[in-house]
C-alpha cells in the first residue's frame, strides 16, 4: 500500500495536502483561495470570522481551522508514520 493510500484523506493534491497540514498546525494565512475552497468543500477545514483588534477600527478576518474529529484522525495517522519510520510498526 502506498503512503498516499494510507493518508486519511485520499485524493488531495500535494499542494492541498501541504495547506491542510499547515492549517492543522495553526498556520492558516497566505494560502491560495482555490486550495482553501477545495478543503472547505471537502469539510477538512472550516472558516470562522474573527475580530482582529491589532488595528483601529478592528477588522474582521477569516481564520481556518481543522475540525476536531478530522484533526484527531490526522494526528493518529502522523503517529503511525512515526512508528513506521522508527521500525515500531505493528505486524498483522
């Protein structure tokens, strides 16, 4: 089985996967709108409007987050990758 087939969200392009993983670790800025739309449509991320009080008047900005169940699934996959790299993979 290939590494991509094991990825919990198959069918993502390399760019979509990079953006998803960046958002999963709280790097939600500066990503291409088309990539964000694909991830939003697949419900791998959600958008939330937040007030930014660093300027006056405060501005509404869109922040992106990974929903908790999706994040847990991704984290479990990341953990399994570490086990494979360290040779701790469980044998069937």
